[in-house]
């Protein structure tokens, strides 16, 4: 299913960071789209207990400033997951990096001309 709105029934099946990105894109007046298959967004993940990396794809309209979206989403995630410890001991997770990189332009997207982006979310763990 191609999800294009926060109101779509499969919106909740999207990756958490993808949902944050969509809200920021909509707030800036842009459009977006993402594929969800069998109630799951296609996400490539690596997690070794000390670090985690997730990759997924999204389509975002041409008129959206991706740097603003990335900065706002990064700030939001960091604020939500910050444990405020002064030393590394508690085992909490933190956002290490959020990258949103343009892969290609798609003129025939259902919501109009969009750019396809690969999103990379890296997290570290205080151990």
C-alpha cells in the first residue's frame, strides 16, 4: 500500500522516524509518500546491542527543505530520548545521526513530482 497521509490506515505501520518526518514535511506544506507492505514498512536494520542503524525509503515533494525537516526531527528525537546523565552508565539509547539523502527524482508519483530519499537513522547506547 502506498501511504500518502497521516490519516491512512497504514500510517501507524511506518517506522517511528518516518512518521516524524511526514509530520514535519506536512507542516512545511510539502507532500510525501511511502510504501507499507503487509502492515510493515520496508526497513533494513542492524543492531548489535551497542549501536543500531536503520535504513528506509520515502518520497518527499520538491518544494520541501530537507535540511529543516532533518534538523527538527533530530531535535525532537534527542529531546525525547535524552536521559540527562553526566556519564555513560545507564544503557540508554541516543540518536547518533539522522541522514536524509536524495536518491532520485520521480515525476510520475501519485502525489505529484517527488524526490526519493534514503533515510539513515543511527543510534548509540550508553554502556
